[in-house]
C-alpha cells in the first residue's frame, strides 16, 4: 500500500466534491479526489441531468401529440425508449468527460476507489491500487442514497428506485409511485407523457408538501389531465408480488386498499450515504438524521474535516452542494465564509415546472414576517402565450417596510430560467423599484418579473393589479 499526502483530500466526486476540487486546485492547493464510481455523483450519473434529459424527450413527445393544435400535422407519432436513453447517456457522458478533462488540466489527482477513515486524520483507499492518505484538510462529499420504507415486499423485482428507471428501456403499462415528492412527481409526469398509466400514492394531504399549497394543488390538476391518478392521505403498507405484476397495499381514509401495477417506483426520500466510510473509527459527529454534522462554515467537530452536500442532510440540492464546497474551500484557505440558506432557488421539473426562492406566503405567516404579494398571470405575457404557457403564473413577495423583495414562486413555462432573475434580485437586496428601473428584453417570459415589480406598486401595465 502506498502512503501519499496532499493539501486537500475530497471524498466523493459529485457536484459538491468535483466543484470543490477544481476550485481548490485553481487556488493552488494540491488536491486528491476519490470516488468509487465515475465522477459526477448522483446528479450527473443517476439524478438531475439524466432525469431532465428524459423530461425533455417526454415534453417533446407530448408537443408532437398536440402539434395539430398549432397547425402542424404528424402521422402516427411514436418513440423508441432505447434511443431516448442513449441520447440521455450522450449528454451525461459529454458532461462527465468535460469534468474529467478539467480535473486533469488542473492536476487534481483522481483516484478510483472506496474511501474509509482509519482515524480522524488518515483515510484508506481500496480500489485497483490501495493508498493510505494523509491530508492537511479533508472534505466529505459522499452524497446520498435512496431511502427505503420499512415494509414487506420491497425486495420484489417489480420495485425500483429512480436510478433504475433512468435506464429502463421497457416501459410498463402501469406504474405505481410511492411518494408524491419531487422524484415521484417528476417521474410520474415523464412516464405519463409516454402513455404509462401512473398512480401516485402519497402519505400527506397533497403532493410536493414542501411547496406553496396553491402550487401543489394546481399541479395535481395538471397531473389529472395527463391521466395521473393521485391518492393523498394514503400510506403504503405492503407490496405483494404476483406472477406477472405487483399489488401495492395501502391505507386510505381508514380503509385497506390495493392497486395492481407492472412496476413500483419507491420515491420516499434520500438519506446521507455514510456506509463504509469508517466514521465509527473517528470522532466525527453524526446528527439525528444520520447526516454528518457541520456548522455554517461546513466544518465538522473534528479540526480540518469538512462535509458538504447531501451527506450533511441540510438541503439535498446539487447547487447547494457546490456552493457549500466553495465555502469549505474558502475556509480552508483562511477566509472566514459562512453558508447562507435564505435564498436558495429550487426547481421541480414537472410539466408545468415549479420554481421557488426565498420566503413563501405560508412561511411569512408562520414566522410573522410582514409581506406584500403580487400575482402575475402568464396570460399577460406575449412570449408565454407563444409557448403555450397561458396557465402559468408568478408570485413576488416583498417586505412592505424595507421594500426589498423576499420571495418568488413561479408555476409555468421557463420557470427554471425566470427564477434566476428573482434570485439575483432577492440575494442582492433589490427593491421592486430597482426592478422597475431595469429594462427587460421583449418579447421574453422574463418580462413577467418586471410586470410583477410594477404590480407591487399598482403600476402593472398588462394585468389588473
Ligand atoms: P421527498 O422527500 O421530496 O418526497 C417523499 C414523499 O414520500 C413525501 O411526500 C412523503 O410524504 C412520501 N412518503 C413517505 N413515506 C410514504 C409511504 N409509506 N406511503 C406514501 N408516501 C410516503 O423525496 P424524493 O422525492 O425521494 O426526493 C429526494 C430528494 O431529492 C429531495 O429532497 C429533493 O430535494 C432531491 N431532488 C431534487 C430535485 C430537483 O431539485 N429538481 C429532483 C429530484 C430530487
């Protein structure tokens, strides 16, 4: 076994780990990055990027099915799932090779293997070659894995997680989704768009419990249009494997019920990935949710050991992991930097999309924060109508005293892009007046942000405020 040392050892090459590695190397640190799999982590290999590639194909297929409404005629449209998955893999492979190229260019030593702490300062790597690494600083960025509910029958061959679905070339006729959270709803829309009959079984009274109630209720109506059946207040209790399919048993409104299907997607959350990391040989503290405990500087309780991303279980979002990585590296470099979670944007890639940043009306009420809100309909925007997005709308919230914007929620086309301008405004303490004085290009959906800012002062031009 070879003993090597480095300024910085990063365990896990997902959007937390690889971003930290490139950033640290560019700042002059000698970096070792370890991962048992290809770089990119869940996000690039089995999560964000592949899912969004499938969303694109699913939406394109739906657009083709409805092309007649736009005066375009397509005879017998069909799709080839194997090709769709190949296309998704091409996108993923291109991004991964790009990251590998950059790591190499910036002289990050990439080691393929499993990392396990020997003690607070040394890490053993087992792979094709074995190493014992001693580094001045260590960042744990091992991510998360699918959470399993403790019920009978989950080991059935008919039960899969989202990572398996991403490579599934044979679509089922019927799929039951356990959990109407982000993963459950994104896959429900993808599969239903390709004609699969989808049932979503959600424990709580509504899907996407983390978003504004009005938004999740509205999304449920769109789901219905795509023949997605949503059962809320329903708790899955058992999976029964039958000869050719599975029977999902659940409690619904006090009654025992069951629904047959060809495939079951388990999407009830993700948990920090710390298996095999040898944390028991260290004094690193774990929190009650099994995440590695960190402070706002991403430091664990052990000097020179940091943790970032899903393994901390603070916010399971790739862009949060990347930013936490930069905060950790800056602290390693001697800057005093803290992570601020107040204005983190989040996008749910259903059809329509939902994007949020900052405070919602519900949070403001709960935290007794004064707020003013404006609701801007997409039907007031030319580009949104061209895109067929008239059902969308945006809400902007501001503090009535400081006049600063404090929240934005968008339901509709282009929401993933639109949320960026709202995030920039909120993060930088801009007021509605600042946005009113900003010129937005026409015709774009972004003009809705300007309209919203105008509407907060009852100056909207294109809708009644
Ligand atoms: P989630 O926490 O979003 O949703 C899980 C859902 O399962 C909850 O609504 C819960 O009430 C329900 N549930 C739990 N036990 C149940 C049972 N026995 N029967 C029925 N329903 C049950 O978890 P999800 O969707 O697996 O996503 C994991 C993480 O991945 C999320 O925290 C999210 O932040 C991240 N993610 C983000 C994406 C994005 O930013 N676009 C995309 C996909 C995932």
